[in-house]
C-alpha cells in the first residue's frame, strides 16, 4: 500500500486482514475532513481490489473508537446566517459515501470498539458484520446535546437492531449505553476485558478471512437487503446469490472437503 495517510493507520497483515485505525486520539478520533476522506479512500482501496484484503477490522487509537463529528472543525457554520447553515451537506459529501462503501464491501468486516462510539462513530461501529467491544466501551447518540438529529444511518440501523422503542430511548434521552447492556440488547456480538477488543476482533477477522470470501460477500448483501425486502423478494435474492456462489472455486473446494472429511482450503476465488 503506497498511499500516505495522516489521520488513519491502514495496513494489510496476516491472513490478508486489513486493519484501519482512526488515529486522532487527542480528539477522541472525532471525524474531521482528513479522517473522513482517508477512511473512505482506504475502504474503497479494498473494494476496487487495490488492497487485496479478505477481511477488514476498524478500530480507534487511544481511549475512544470515534466520538463522532469534530464540532470544533464545524464552527465555521455559525459564521453564516442561520438560514444558510447546513450540517447535512457533509453528510452527503463525506459520511454517506463511507457508510455506503461499508455496506457494499466485498469482504466481511469487524469493528473493535474501545471507549466511546458516539454519533457517526456509533454508526460506523454498528455497521460491522461483527461488533466486539471492550467492557469500558459505550455507545452514545449524542445529538440531543447539540440540537441535531441522529445521522450516518443511525435511524435505519438502530430500530432494526434493537427495536423502535429502544432506538427512540437512546436518541431522545442521549444516555450512554454500556457495552454490557448493548450485548444484552443484541446490538453487539461480544464484550471483552478492557484492552482485549482489538485482539479478539483480529482473531475473528482472521477466521473470516480464511473462509469463502465470495460467499461471505453475497451473504453480507443478502442480510442488508433483508431489512427492506418482502419474504418472496428475499427468497428470490437468495436464489440469485446461490447461483453465483455455486460457480466459485471455494464452493467446489468446500463440497469436496466435506466429502473427504478434511478442512477446506479456501482461496477467495
């Protein structure tokens, strides 16, 4: 990977697991323009096969996963007349492309949440196919405190993950949701001792990276589609995806390994 980054660290490691680390610890990894643009660029480098990853882990450096938008960087909005202010503009130009790129990733990805995952940072954390949080982590819909609405896909994901009542509670009361409670609600997958979220996430990602990559990509797409599909539509989506999966080398290898009672050696093809 030749691209230079300043607001993130991005590396491809063992088993072709890519690790993207938000690297603005002095601001709790809050999103400024550089962090947003570099994050999008890194994700796209996987999607366009410039970086040949078979799984992705996203985490944050220091005491937070991501505290959401950097409001210090957004102060310029208030120099404008009220009728011209629009915090929705950056959503369209920067946040939405990231969330769509994550939704459309051709590989599975895991989020390792340490400390705060607030605002848009919470949205990124919850977009993970698997979500691992340390026991000191918490999730926060912080918008009430600044007179704004939940964004970056929060109003889509939260009611589908935890139900409308709990989603409304988080958004209206603006209270911290500890990792243990998030696990109890079924919002995340695992809670680890403090400092162990990233090692656990990397372990999971390595297992995923050694799996049938194309089938995982199709599975990711199916579960995202299912939120808005009728049962009949979903059956049709499954049929179409299975046709594609059948033609992969990994399918052939998996079936033969099953018959021969050995571990499959998937190549991602």
